[in-house]
């Protein structure tokens, strides 16, 4: 049963509130002094506090109530508090609501309004506790991953990222090829590093090759090596990436750019571990863990006849798909703070701009934006304009697409209660967000 603590020196107030709340099946605890109230808070599980502002006869300053409010707020920062007083002072009400009070009501109160406020606060409190438990579970899972595996300093907070990182850790020790798919700049290379760092060959060499950065006629030589005279300019024999990665890991980035002849030879190496240098008939034997990465639609390439289907199925024994940054919004601010390295802070407007941006260039684009702001700005706080992000105003919302209670509460949680940031995340003005909070009965 949800419990409300009433702290008031007037016994009649306790009786009236006990009767009112009992009709809603709410348990009421009573305290007639600040000290008694604080003692009950230490002993009992309280969901909401209703407190008076004056406890000494002939006192109307509200100083006793302010002191009690601040003490409760310091000890129990998430506990909602409703302030009651027969001597309402606008200045005090505004100051205390800004300091975190849920509401400030005058005596005699309106039963309906008080009951509505209490019900909304209790429901919001339950939602916040459930969200806090969910986030605590996510944090524990991340800590467990960090304890068990070498995550190579990868920064993530979104459940979508956690799933990819967790799967990468679990498949790392399996001696099978892994295909990492995802858009450019999303972090595929970082996932490959996690796989290598936790594999059985982590002490071996870690070699990378971007198959899209070389002319097609040179990729085979890069992969398999070449004897002297094998092609124009080959003045001496050279080993390829497979030889260099023997006993370790080879990351083949942009695997979709591998030409057909290279695809055929790669398939043979994956199946047998054997290959020949260009210009040589001697077979060489290697043992290499292959990780491939691509932003291409490989199944579409197979249908078009530009990628071997048998190679695709050989490469993606395990397939990891890294979502674009726009699909893991909870990663945005942690990544921005990581790139800032504590050198400067982000204003609320800048945080809102980061959350609104579509990030077509993914994490790479964000890193560039932060570095640009660090180089061009001089103040301690980075404002939105310094990020240089293209303006991307949200599409107008129809009545049916208005954010619901869950979306608003989630945005408030992500923004840490900063209204301007939550409004930006939802694509609303701050005034529009305030109207929806009042309409849904969500405490500001």
C-alpha cells in the first residue's frame, strides 16, 4: 500500500487528510513536528510527503517549513513533497517549486485538486522507480561486461549498443569468422577490436585491411602477398596480410569491395587455411581469425551477381549488426562527453541540438563536430552554434503523433529534468512541453 506522510501541527489537518486519502486506499502516517516527521522518514517507506510551512504558534514566515523541506530534499532527493500553508507567499512558492517541491497549496485546500495532484505524483513516482530499476539493471549489466571482458574503452549507454557489445564478447572466443554490418562511422572497427581483445588469439598480431581503399588489381597482392616481378613495380617479394596475421586476427573492412578473383581465393583460405602468393606456385599455410566488416547490402550484391553467395555464408557464421547512431539515442550525450574529455561543457541548447540531429555520419560525424567546437570556441561552455550542425527542425506533429505520457517521462529522464533539453528531444517548444505536463498531470 502506498504511504503518505503528513507533517502538520494541526490535528484537524491530519484527520481531514486521513479521511480523504483512505477513500483512495492510501495509508497515512502523521507527524506533528519536523523532528517527528524526519524520524518517520528514516523508519518507514514513504511515497509522498505533505508538509506544513509553520509549526510554531503565531508564526507565518514559513522559515520552519523551508528548513524542513530542504532537509527532506537533501536526505531523500527523489521523494515528492507537497507544501501546505495558510499564509501563501508567491515568492516563497516560486522559489520552493524551483527547488524541487511538487506543489504549493493554500489552506483550506481543494480536495479534488489535492487528490489529483497526489494521484499523479504517486503514479509518476512508481514510473520513475520502475525506470530507475530498469536503468540500474542496465548499469549492472554494463559493469558485469566491463568486469568480465576487455571492452577497449568503448562508450555506450543505449540497450541497442549493449546488445551488440555483449554478443561480440560472447562470440569472441569462438574460432569462427564474424561479419560486422552497419553504416559508415557507426563503430564497426571498435566492435572488431572487442572481438580481437577477447579472443583466444588476442596475444597474436591484429592486422587490418580496408578493401575499399586500394585499386582492385592490388587487393590480392595485399591479401596474399606477391613474388618479385608478379606485377609492375613488384621489385621484391612481399608478404600479404594473411601471412602477417598468422596466429592472430585479420580485419577485412569494406569486404563488399573485394573483386571476384579475390573473393574466390578468400573463400579457399577460409576453408583450408592455404593460399599462394601472386606469381608463386608454392602453397602457404596460415591460421588466422577473420573478421569482415561492411556497410554494403551483401544479399543485394549476391542477387546482382557481384558477390559470391558461398563466401557470404562462410563469412557470416556469426553476424553482428551495428545500428546507426540515430537508432541508439542514449549513446549521443555520453559519446559527446567522451570526446570533450572534460575540456569544456555543453550548454542545454547544445545538448538539445545533439539529440535533435539526425547524425547521417554517425559517431565519426559527432567526433568531428566536437573537435571543431573545441578548436573554434574559447568559452568554458559550448553553445549549439559552435557545433556547426545542419539545422534539422522536427516535422510538424499532428494530433495523433503528439508524445504520450511514456514518451514525455522518458525524455525527462534522459534530460535529467532539464526542460529545454527534454523539449528539444521531443521536437516541442518548452512552452508546448509545459502545456502537456499540465494536461497529463506530470509534475514539473
